[in-house]
C-alpha cells in the first residue's frame, strides 16, 4: 500500500511537470521581425507528443493501481 502511494505521488509530480512543459511548447512564439506571434510547428509537435505521453502515463498508472 505504501509503495503504491509513493509511486502515485511521483507519477502526479511527473504528470504536472510534463503537462506544464507541453502546455508551454504549444503556445505561439513572438517574432521580433514581424512584431507578432507566429505558430511554432516543431514546438506544437513536441507539445502534442507530451500530451500523448501524459495520456500513456495515466493509462499505465491506472493499470498499476487498479489492475
């Protein structure tokens, strides 16, 4: 029981960090030449990959806790 609790705490911390980084990568960046925000397509790909990683981690965590 204690091991599942410790793993759950670590998983929640990792999920929060990964979600925050993914959220930051999806945002458009400021272009100094055009003086406006432009989309960063590589960042969007990495951000969506991070969201997918969050979903995979949640599925594995659910299987570990309830499986």
